[in-house]
C-alpha cells in the first residue's frame, strides 16, 4: 500500500479537475480525497496499491481535457485508514 499527497499547479480549477480525479481514483480502487486550495492549486491525498498509484500519478500529470497541469509536487506519506475517495469542498 502506497500513499502520497500532491499539490497540482496550473490551470486546474474551474475545469472539472476534482471530478476527473475522483472518477480516475474510483476506477483504480484508490482511496483519499481531492480539494481546491485558495491559491488556485488542487490538493490530492491518495492511497492504493503500487501499480494503481503509479497510473494515478501519470493521470494527474495529464489532467482532464480543459486543464493545463504545469507542476505536480509529491510527498510520500505512511498509509492511513481511508475507505473511499471523496471531493472535499
């Protein structure tokens, strides 16, 4: 089980980024959350098996069609007890 927290920068708010992330997490059986931050970035905290997490990180770097991802900052963390993936408002 691997877990990370990411800060995604670029044009990532107002482009359905959170909904895209949640859908991709659910497809890969990844737990955690996604939320917009006041500075215009998106935060993702995600946990899953190694292969799913690597695929998920690749997807975060691409984003949905209207997004322009300029940077993804990753921090690896110890696993926690997430049960599902949610959008925090």
